[in-house]
C-alpha cells in the first residue's frame, strides 16, 4: 500500500470537512456531508488501515498497545503513523462537528466558533476543553429554560 498517498488523501478529506464546518452555512446537508463523507470516510479508511496493519506487522498483539515500548515499536512504520494520524483526523473532525452543532444550537457566534474549531483541528482535546468552558454559560441558561 502507498502510505504516502493515503496520508495525502486523508489530509485532503479532513480539510474539506473542516472547511465546510468553518465557512459554509450549516444545515442538514452540510452536516451529512461532513459526517458521512468526512468522518465516515476517514473511519472507513482507518478501519481498513488498522486491519492491514494488524495482519502485516509480525509480533503485533493486543499487548503491544499496553506498553510504551510496544507503541514505540508500532510507530516505527509508515503504516502505523498513517493509521494513527487517520484516527486523530476522524475523531477531531467528529468533535469539531459536535462543537459546531452545539454552538449553532446555543446561538454562539461564528467568530467565537472559528478559533475553537481551529484549536480542535490542531489539538483536538485542547479545542474541546476550550469549548466546554465557553459553552457552560449557554448550557446553564438553556437548562434553566
């Protein structure tokens, strides 16, 4: 498998999803595109890559994921790097879509959303953490009715 090609393709897929979230009017069609053709396609590529990785790396077992040495050995291959990167891209885009929907429901400005979405793209859990702090006042207000 040409892992360099796969790496380029997954980055393009993810960036299209992020561009749709950041710069287009978000309605059901956009959310479906991001979810199925962004997150879903990345998840499918990840799944195929993971199965390929597991079946082709000798000595790889479930226990390999339980130690820093095992993970270190695993990530010495281009295949594992691409599979791991695909995992990040899929989950970060999924979280970004949830943030965008949640922000729209709470009527939070796109100007506030954009830096949070960028943080989520670049450092997923950090962007999510910032969003959790920003959304709290709106969530409390909504809970009170």
